[in-house]
């Protein structure tokens, strides 16, 4: 087994741990000790995925497979941003200035620029998957920069850190399931590989995450008070 094959196998093994831990944390009672421990395992696994995916992306470019290289590099950015945000939102829940510090700003710009890069590459190569999925980086980047510019008001929102945490975890879930459906599953079941699976692997997790975000927001995201909203609209 070559070093590259060993890296691929190790990356895949970490992905299995991440997938299991994601659903384990999702099923456990939120805020419980076990939920936090399984969540920590998930974030550690995701950090391992980021570290191992970087050389895999570089190898794809070196082997003349730029589409795979861009795909992996883009997932690295999304995963790194989501992993960091999910972790720091809890650690910095009493200090929004610390949360939206230099690392936050750097990841925001990286997300935005990677979205632009994915869009440009998708248009140049005629890859609708990259064109459509570039919206994730574009939206994430500009949304993070908006929160940074208005971080005083952002920090005054009740449970802002909780919303940031579960939103980041949903983003991580998108990356986890795209990698599994787009890379892992076709290797396990080559007979089902095809164009339909490729589209499902990219846009299926995104659609599910958007629906989940709406449902979770209804339960946990604080709603603006009617009186405050009415006064704000008259200013």
C-alpha cells in the first residue's frame, strides 16, 4: 500500500467516525454530558478530515484532476469554517468580540473567496454542481462579515451562540454527507454510481439541512418581540 493509499484509507476511516458521531450527537439530549462528549468526538474527527483532505486535494491537482481538487479544497474550507464556528460559539458564548475576532474574519473571507473560486471554475468548466454549490461559500462568507460589522447588535441577540452552534453543525453535516454520498458510497456500492447519485450527493444534504434549519430555528431561535419590532419599523 502506497502512502497515498494509506492517507485515503485513514481519511475514510475518520469520515466513518465523523458520520457516526454526527448522528449520535443529533440523537442525544441537547446539552447533556453525553451529547457534549460525542459532539467533541465529532469535531475532532472533522478536524482530522480537514488535515487529511488538504494533501488529497493537492494530490488531485498534481494528478491532473482539477475538478476533484477544487471539490476537496472547497469542502476543506466549508468544513474548517463550520468546525471552528461550532466549537468557538460554545467557548465564546459570553464574549461575542472574541468569537468574531481575527480567525472568524479570516474564515469569512476564505469562505467568500472559495465560493467565488468555485463559481468561476464551475462556469469555466461547465460544472453545474460547482456553480450551484458555490452559493454556500458566498452566503456563509457575506453573512459572517455582516455579523462582524454589527457584532454589538449581534451579541445582544438572546442565545446567539446557540444559533451559531447548531447552524455550524448543520453546515458540517452537509460536508460530512456530501463526502459520504459522493465519495464513500460509490466505492462501497459501485453499481449505484452515476450522474443521479452525484447530484443527490451534493444537493440532497443541502436541501435536508435547509429544512432542518427552519425546524430547529422554530424551536430554539429567539423571535423578536412584537413591541420592539413595531418601534424599530417606525424609526
